[in-house]
């Protein structure tokens, strides 16, 4: 067998990265929640501190999912969505099958002209949010009102869904 000389080169040591305490904390919290949900056979929860899905879908304004408050009283359900900086013409509410769809778009344009300068910025952000309509909603009487950056959608209940509740006494033994 022929012997072929092999040249051995020493590679420089890999650069040392400084530990990132925030990433370490995030990883530990993720592991903690993963263990917690696994013990109860719950489906996997999204990562607690994972901000990438919001930033990748949110467009320039991070509007992928506007914050909402859902409430119920004896006569109706209400959905209040925070949409600051928008006009009612920028918002669309539709009913498609059993889903209520809230969507819109925010556009901002800024233009500054100086003596020797010109600066122009444009940014756009779209959002969409869907809600399943509960049983007992009178679909023909839905209404929406927009005031001071808050969109309030009212879903009135049908009369049979408004029946008074009966309190059941709990007996102690």
C-alpha cells in the first residue's frame, strides 16, 4: 500500500460567544411550560416569549391581531376591538357562515419638504381577526359602532336564548 503524506492544518479555535442571559431565561421558561402542558396532556401552547409570529405577520404596524374584549350579558354578546388611528372606512366586518370576520388596513404617509431636503415615508399594515358566532345569536340584528378608536360589535341573542337562569340550591350533608 502506498503511503501518501497528509498535511494536517490546525484550525483556529471557534470564537467564543458571550452567553445571553435573556435567551437562557426564555429557553428555561419554554421548557417549564412544555413540561407543564405535557403532564396534563394539553396540546402544545405557543412559546410564551416567541415574538417572531407577530412581527412576521403584523406588517408595518403589528396589526395582525388587534386586542379585543368579548363580553356577554342577558341580551347580547359584545366584541370591542381596539383600533386606534383608523377610520370606519378602513374597517370591514362581515359574516361568513358561522364566522364573524373583522379586517382592515392602516396606511400612513409622511412627507417633509425642506429647503434642500425631501423626505417621504409610507407604511401599511393589514389585520384580520375571526370569531365563531355562538348558538342563539340573532344573525339578522348584528350591529357595529365605531367611536374613539374602539369598534363595538353587538350580537343580540334570540329570545329563546335569553331565558332566565334558574339557580339550583346546593345542600350540605
